[in-house]
C-alpha cells in the first residue's frame, strides 16, 4: 500500500515537473472550486447544530440529526418536498421530451429561411428574465384584463383565477417554463443531430427509407446517448425547482401545490432566520439529488452503455 | 440495352457548372470505374445516378427507364459509401437487413437474405457485433452486404476503399472483384486511385474538371491515352512528359527538347506521328518510366540520350531512377542490378522510339499513339 502511494506521488511529481505550464493553467479553476464550492461546504455543519448567529458556527452546540428529525416531522416540509418531486416529475414527463421533438422538427424543415426564423422565435423566450416572464404570465392570466380570461368570457365561459387556484399552479408553472426554455434546450439535441453523418441518411434514402423511418431508425437512435445524458442531469435536478420563478408566481393561496423545498428554505432560513433547519433541508435535498444521479447513471450504464461517468 | 445510360448529363450549383455534358453507356454486368483527381466530378456523377443529387441537365436512364425524376429508393440501385455509412446502434445483421426492413419484406425472407450475404462476405461470425467492434475491412464488407442483400440492378461504389490501409485495400479490391464475378451485377465504381481503376475495371472513365477525358479498357487507356492528362494520370509512376519543339517532320520526325538551363537534345519521334505534326509545333513527348532503359545498345529503334542522375529510389526488385534530360525531369523504372549504386554513375538513357507518345502542348491531345 505504502509503495503504491509513494509511487503515485512520485509520478505526480514527475508530471508536475514535466507539464507545469498545464498545471499552472488549471490552477485558477482549482482555486475557484476550492474557494467557492468546497470552502462553503464548511457551513453544512450548521445542519447538525443548534445554530445561533451570535455564537457563530464553532460556538453553536452539536445536535446530531435533530434538525432532520424536526424537518421530517414538519408537514409543511413534507408537502414542499412532495411538491418539488411532483413539479419536477411533471416537468420530466412534459417538458423533457419537447426539446427533442422541437430539434427533430427543426431538422426536418427543408427551407433554410423557415428554419432560422422558427429557431429564433423559439429561442427568444430564454433570453427574457424570469421576472418579465412572470409579469407576462400574470398579465395574460389576469382575471380582469388577461387575454386568456377575455377569450373565456367571449366564449361565455366563467373567468378563472388561475394564479390563486392551487389546482392551476403546476399547469401554469410548467407550461410557461416550457414556453421559455424548450426552444433553447433543443440546441443540445440539434447539435447532436448535426453530428450524425449525412451519409447515413443518404444510404437510407437509397435503401428506401421514408423520412418518418429515417427519423425513427436513424435520428432518434443516434441522439439517444445525448438524450440519456440530459435525462441523467434532469433526474439529478428532480429535487431542485428554481425558486425565483415560483416565488414570483406563488402566493399563500397556492402554497398547497406551489411551495417547494427551495421556497421552504428561503422562507425558513432567510425570512424565519432558522438557518440550521434551512441548511438541513438543503442538505437533505442535495443528498437525495446525489443518490438519484448516481442511481440513474448506474441504470443507464447497464441498459444503454451511456453514462455521465 | 445499356444498364445505365448518361446522356449529356450536367450538374450546376447556381451558376457554377461542375459536371459538363457527360455521356456514358454502361453495359449489363459491366464493371465501370470513374477515376480522376479530387474535385473532377466523378462522385457527383455517381450521386446523380443514385438520385442523391439533382440532375441539372441531360438524362440518366437505368435499365432503359428514364430516372431523372425518380426517387433514389425507386431506382433499383444500391450504394456503398466511402465511410461505410453503417448505423452505429444496429448490429451487423440489422445493418445488412436495414434496406429490406424499411421495405417491409417478410422476416423469413430477410433472415435468409442476411444469412446468404453474410456467408458470401465471411461475416457470419460477426452478425451480432456492432460496427464499433469491427475492423475497417469488416465494416466495409458489412456495407457491401447491405448493398448485395437488396439484389439491385446496379451497384454504386463511392470510393469504398479510401479509408482502408494499403494492405487491406489490396485484399478488399480482390474481394470486390470476386464478388462482381460471382454476382455479375452492373457496377459503377468511383475512385481517385488509378491502381484500383486498372485492376477492377472492365472499362475506365477518366474524368478531369467535370469532363470525361477518355473511356476505354484499362489497357487501351494505358497504351493509347487520348491526351496528356490521361497519360499522366494512369500508371505509377506517371508517364514522363518532356516539353519539346518539332524540328523535322519528313522521313524521321524529330523534336528538340526544351532545355531548362541545360544543353538541348534532339529526340527522334515515332514515324507515325510525322504526318500529324507541323514545323515548330510545341509538343509534349511522353514516355512511361518502365520503357526507359539503362545499359541497352542504341539501334534504329532505340536512341541514346545524355542524362544526369538526381536520385535513386530502390524498391526491391525494381528501382526508380530520377534523372534529367536537358534539365527536364524523367523517371526510369528499371530492374535493380546486383550493385544498385552503379546506377548513380550512368550518364545515358536508352529510349525506344516506338514507345514514345506525342501530345500537342497546347490542347494536350495525342498526336499519335505509339507504334
């Protein structure tokens, strides 16, 4: 064992001497990682302490898993956690396939001008700030002046208070997210499609394949590794729902379906100053996310031989 | 009836014409090779036959049927591509079966066809492997399997051996020839490799700058090139071309080699060329490296000419002797003597007059074939 370790450091020393310029180039990134990603992990110990800002991290007493117990006994946290999973799960079902469909549709467009035009149109919403998107959504769905309700009333239907009814929140949230991000997310798949050798299609054309057959038998299988990688990343984010957009759209009336872990952490930690509980909630989320990514990666490697690592 | 007929076929990209009025008749069961340098339009011509490129002008007929507006799938052709075009997610059997699957053939028929093709191409042990697990030669055989399984009227090969190393290329060349002999399917084969063209073809079509320079059997093209381009393109090393000026036409035509800063020399030309030459005509005198001799006695048919040796390249049983006549380079391919170094000392080359080719320097056209 000792020989292996000594051998390792010897080789490392030789590498450092030989390629010191490359290691020097790597240094800023390494420092950034250490300072901004690893150093803050020190704060994670708050999750295991009865933290008081006055006593500081070191001065606060250890409480073991007490904060986690409190969290798991808290119905609001459980609700937030289940909401997170539900919103992400629905996103996975509805929002994940759409960029793939869009990319395939763009690829099938014959007119170069038409393709550029439609791509620009669907990419644009990504560059709009979430605050503005939330403003647009609130205005569109306004019960008095919103276009949607104007249409409903012109059809002699009842006006709907979309943003105050919990049963509508997820639809509005996921729908507007799809509108904002699906186009931009399709870029990854378009890039993957661009990497498919055109001779595969030419060969298929000579062999007698229709466009539909080419899409199913060539395009989709060839971009499958990219789809799997994106799926693994998405599964890793299953317990992460961006809280800015939720905070902009939700209100106490919709907490039942809208409150997620990140908004819970925000309210408990920053507004309620229960830093230890908020940190425990964040850590709980991170551990679950890690387990999900790990499991998805393992399954993917077994099933499709494609994996993140 | 020709299996494939091209009449005045033209390809334009916007205002740019890349294939100019190509005419070609490929007979049933014939193996025709389109050969030429990169960018000469040979692949574009093949792709027009396949239906992968639109035809800007002229007509293409396959089996007597005009196919200008017929989709590739309905032309009854199969194509083998340079980069194999194998589907990476399918195994060998599925790749071979692809064309039949998309045509919704019956499963039993597909299985039997795949088995038969795999047996012909020695692919039976690899049927379950993915293309990534195969060698270059095996991949190319799978690509051919996919073509033969469809039993098309015409095989189209687009530089199928270009991605293989020299040894494998020689092996695969022989396999393609055997396959053609066995199946007898009309084949059009594109390559830039003149050795492939010479060894595989029943007839060769030499193309340059989007035009057909000459069509003929390999030996016709080798022995009677229609112009300086064909002469220099076929043969390895290529034909030597000496710039010269006609000085005498009567009786025994002669030319003065243009001296590039060196002493000029007079070269006797084949008698058959005399009637077609005119005084002071600028010509190119062609001589194949294997026809240049060293240590032969001069006679009525062999003339001796002073040469300086630049470089010697021993190839084993043969050697390439790079020399200069009147300052112009000339390569001789000769049998390697026991003491190869003596070749560096020679001061004269022997040139058989009857083996000389004469081309007009301006048009490049042959003034005569050799006698």
